[in-house]
């Protein structure tokens, strides 16, 4: 468990469309097998330490005639941002996907001193 001082808790959030492949016949809509899309997310201000990230699908449009498979995660998390990742595999056909994210962590405080 990560403990945070209450006056230092920072929460940043977003909701990002990762792709819309049905419009131009992109690989998420037309291909099979393992596929991945990434989007680099930058926080509105840096955290003091690596924050905790929560990701979830907020919209996805899939082909009803195929199996539905998805994996959404945050990778390469730093104090400044992270990679938002969507993966699918097999015969799944995804037309588009939007992913919401929430970052919670310790931020700087106005009375902090940086001596070095």
C-alpha cells in the first residue's frame, strides 16, 4: 500500500481515443492475431514519486460476429507520464476504443524546500 500525506495528494485524469480504425481500414479492424496501440500521456504537472494509475475502457466499438478480447494497461509509468496501452488478439475486430485513466500520487507542496 502506498501512503500519501493528505496535503500532497494529486489526482490527474483523462479520457483518450486511442484509435478509430474502421474509418480507414486500420489493423485493429481488419487484421488478426496480436495487435497493440499505445499513446503517451503527460501529466498536467509532475508528481514527486511514481503515481498509481487506473485505466478502464470508456467506449469501444467491436464487431459482433467475432470474439471480443481486450487488455488495457498503463506501462512505463514515471513522475511525468505513462504509456496508455490497448491490446487485442485472435479474430477480434475493434473499430475504435476510448480509455479513461486516473493518476493518484504525491505532488509538491508550496512549503517544500529544495536545498540541493
